[in-house]
C-alpha cells in the first residue's frame, strides 16, 4: 500500500475512502440496506453491511460520492464476503454511471500523486 492506494492483485488500483451508501437487493423481497464504503476502484468497491449477502447476489448500489451533490444508482454483483465486509463488481449500464465513478477516481489519483512524502 502506498499513499492510500493498494492493488492486492486487483485489476485496477483501489483507493481507501469512507462514505455512506445504500444497497438494494433485487430478489423477490426487495430490501434496502445501509452501509459504509471502505474502498473503491474502476471495477468495484468494498463496503461493510450488517447483513450478510451471498457471493453472486445481484444488487443496486445507491451512493453520493464525496464532493458530489447528486447520487447514482449502479448495478453490481457481490464478488466476495468476509464477515460484514463485501466486495462488489460494478455492472455499469451507461457511460454516465461509469464517468461518475471515474471522475471521482481521477480526483483521488491526483490527490495521491501530489501528496508530499513525509520527511525521515
């Protein structure tokens, strides 16, 4: 890990973050779960929820990225789970959804790239 980004074998770098989000299940009994996003990348995000979702579950993630005033709803699929932590892959349905996330990541990349290195 370096300056808030890490890879751990992911296809694209992940950035630590902390924002509120909702998860909507898409099964017969739709429910809305409240959670916290802990990291994000171009491909997906990691978030903590009190409920436990099965790997492979299709969901909708509803969130407002820090620095934005509008929310987005992005389809996703649970890719991993460990306790209350869940990993999701984004299933973008439009370029607008993709741009919303990518623009936020560009800001995070710029912040990491220009962060001064601490003196020893």
